[in-house]
């Protein structure tokens, strides 16, 4: 039972981080196209439009840097999964001719404090089969 509660709280905390990231991106002039876009290839936290470029955003929210910076959690396997999911999303909407990029929004949210939001534009290039080019 405790494992279920921890997983549920982790998802709730992650959702809160995604909402904060979406607000932050909107303030930067991005238009949010989708949240938690799921497909067989995986999930993309946020998909946004930034001056004609479709941006696939991975949001990582942590309470501290004890286990490393939140952005460090976007490893090669996660990058491959995001590339596949982004390609599937673009294909489904017949948008393969649009430029795309991958950003990371890292949020450190200490209890009782406002979140510290860091935005890493063009954090990585599409990787693996079906990689994307901008």
C-alpha cells in the first residue's frame, strides 16, 4: 500500500511541475499544443510552438539535487524514447515538414518555497532510428 501512495504522490508532484512549466513557457511566448501526449512510443510531457518550431519538452521536477540535477535524468534511453514519440506525433498530424527541437525544463521545488525553473533550449538532438532534423 505504501508503494502505491508514493507512486501516486510522485505523479501528483510531477503533474504540478508540468503545470508550472507550461505557465513558464506561456510567459516566454510559447503556445502549448499538448500536455502528456501519449502514444505507443511513449509520453511527451509538453508540446509547444515557439516561433514556428514545434518544441517537445521533457519536464523533470525534484525537491533537491541530492540525486543530481533534474535535467541529468534525461539520459540516452529517454532521448531515444522522446525522439520516437515526437516522430509519431508529427506523423499522426502530417507535420513532418515542420522544424522540431527538444527542450528540458528542470524544476527544483523545495517544500514551502517557490519553484526554481531552468529551461534548456535545444537540450539534445533527436537520436536513434527515425531521428529528427531541424
